[in-house]
C-alpha cells in the first residue's frame, strides 16, 4: 500500500466531514489529495519522534465538543515512544480518529543509518538493527483495544480502509466504555501496514537514502 493510496481511500470517507488533520502529511500526499479549504484543517507538522501522539491528543482536546472529526495519521515508531498516551483520550473522553501509518520501521532513522553506512564503509545490510518494527510487528489495534479504544486492523488491503473507517460517518461511532453519556464521536483506530511501495527489508537496506533525522 502506498501513501498515495492511503490518502485517497481516507479522503473518500472523510470529505463530507468537518475534519481536522493533527499532523503528518503522508509524505505530502494529503496535500495533493485532500482539499484543505479552511485554515483549521491542518495544525502543522509533527516534531521529533514521540511527539505526534501527544500533539494530536492536544489538538483533539482543543476541538472537543465542536463536532469536528480530528484525525491523527499516526506513525508506528512515534507511537512506540509513547504508547501510554493512548489512555488519555479514553480517560478524558477526547474524541479522535487515529489511522496508523505503519511502515513497520523507525524508517527515517533507518534511512539515516543506511546513509551513514555508505559514508563510513560499513555494511548497510546491518542498518535495520534497532530500526525495524517487524518480527513481530506490534499489533496496534490489539493494544488500543486493551486500553479501551474501538479498533480495527491491521489492514493490508487498501480496499478495506473505507469500510473500516466508515463508522465515523453519521455519528455512528462506537461507545467509549470508559466515558458514558458523552460525545458520539469516540476514538477509532485503524492499523494500516504500509510497505512503502512494495519495499521489503532487503530492498530498504539496498536503498540509498539521504534523509536526515
Ligand atoms: C526524540 C527523538 N528521538 C529520536 C529521533 C530520531 N528519529 C528521527 S525519525 C525516527 C523514526 C521515526 O519512526 P516513525 O515515527 O515510525 O516514522 P517513519 O520514519 O517510519 O515514517 C527517529 C528515531 C528523533 N527525531 N526524536
Ligand atoms: Mg514508521
């Protein structure tokens, strides 16, 4: 599944909503595919690893009670730094939609390790060490359910994204077990493994990447 396809499938579902994107632009694909027609649609980019989940919950808190659909396109590595943050929206009934952007990697850093291996003449095939999130991949939907979220996934077929996210339409959100009698728009998490345009571990390792941390 590519970032472009994920952006497209999500847009089919959310375009009728009054939505807010908290951070992350799917390698800029949301700017190409989604219509940012109001100033509040996007708050800005994420910061260092481990910051996006907290920023996103803060944005969702700011919009609580407005009826807006707050969406966090959440990278896996960022969430691994602060999994406990998932408890806060449940505890304080902060409605939001998290769609996992799983590439099963701390990929930005992995690319940096590949770059540095080429610089230093060390083996780029070892760059994955400490950088991949496979063997086993964290089951984020399972983790989220354990904390009280309604969750689906992991989703590998892009055609399944729409049906998984569809309950957000028409206020059909699932009940939040921790927060009776509150907003109808409650958390929903869809876990979407991305292989970055068909890359495998070896092709990632082969790729010459020049990104920075
Ligand atoms: C606090 C902090 N620790 C480490 C880093 C180095 N770093 C930059 S990107 C990255 C991995 C991010 O992984 P993920 O959130 O899954 O995003 P991806 O690059 O895979 O899309 C790391 C560890 C950082 N930016 N900030
Ligand atoms: Mg990642």
